């Protein structure tokens, strides 16, 4: 685990020179600090429907009102502190048909439990492409620090994301700031009610005027169907004219073991066992 502090430090330094991309309505999620266990694969389906959004084209992008966004996220755990995620974004809209939107890849590291920190901490970096009819900024990079804490029935997570565009109208703006946070309360052992916030405030050198910022508020529920499952549902309201005004989102995830770690045999086989082999 010795290389981990150097990886974290390098990624934090890298953030000052890379672009920002607001979390679009394809993957609406506040991340927790945990990573997928080594040898496990998490497959998630993000389903988001915009009931009330933008009705006309902007910067060559299709209007997103009544668009259905389906995103497949596949995350592979490699070690106790490192995972890699891959996204496939798709969209279906009125008079638009079904379209591939783009792909992103997201490596993530976290502080191991053996360090005994009082809060969970991880750091993800996400880079990818989206077609210009869906995102004016086609190539983007995101650095997302993740801090969370479970205290009895309460859970809190904060994602102060930094994003930037490599190609598109946001390039001159430099690094932008998109904070997300979540507060949840376990009503029962399986059911949790919560509140999520998603924002995009503009460049870190000077935030946009309020009407140009994005602010979305989601009352949410999480349900525990078992240790290998994930379920989240919420309905979000945007409060500025630059934000979609009404969105429903749902996340369904399932963990699988596609890779079985090799365990060396410590004892010599009995004669009967060797004959069978």
C-alpha cells in the first residue's frame, strides 16, 4: 500500500491544470468512499427521465425535455483500495430515437480501513467523450474527492468535484466547481430516507451569476435488498433557469464475482486426491 499516498498526491496536484464537466443527467449519484472489493464486479443501471427540461436546442445540443437516459456502469475491484469504472451513456427522446451518447472511464483509489481514519476518503478521476448533440463540451475530465461518514443511523457524503473541458465552449473557463452532497437516515435496517444536492457553480476563479448556476435538490430513498444489491430512487427539482426543473432517477446495482482469486494449496494432496486429479 506504500504507493497509495503518492497516487493521491499526484491526482490532487493534477486537478489544478485539468478541466471540469458538470455531472449531467446520465449518472446522478453522490459517491460513497467505499470501492468494489477485489475480484468483484458491480454492474449498475442508471435510469433518468426529464419531465421538465430544455425545450429548444442550445449550442447545437438536442432539447432534453422528455428524454430518457440509460447509463450502464461497470466497476471492477482490483485491490482493497483501487477500482476502475466504465460508463456507457445512451439516450431516447421524442423524435430523436435511441442514441449512443458517449463513454467515460473512472479509476478510483481510497484510504484503506487499516489507516483508521475517522471518515471515509477516496478520490476518483473520470475522463471521457460525449457526442456534440448531447454535450457542447465533448472531451472532459473530472477530479472528485469523496468524503463520507456513517454515524449510528445517519449517513453524510460530500463530493466537491472539480471539472474541466478539453474541447468545447467551456475550455476558456478553466476549472469549474460542482459540489454534491447527501444526507441519509436509516428508518429501518433496510430502508433509508435521504436528501441529495447537485450543483454546478462555474469557474473556481469566479462563480457564475446565480441564474447561470445549476442547483438540483432530490428527496431520495435507498433500500437494502441484500449485500450484493444497490437501489436508489429520487425525484429532483431544479431552482434556476439553467437547471432541468423536474427529473426522476433510479439506480439498480448488482455485484458479481467474475474473477476468482487464486489461493495456493498449502498442504500436499492425499494419494487418493492426486489419483483423481
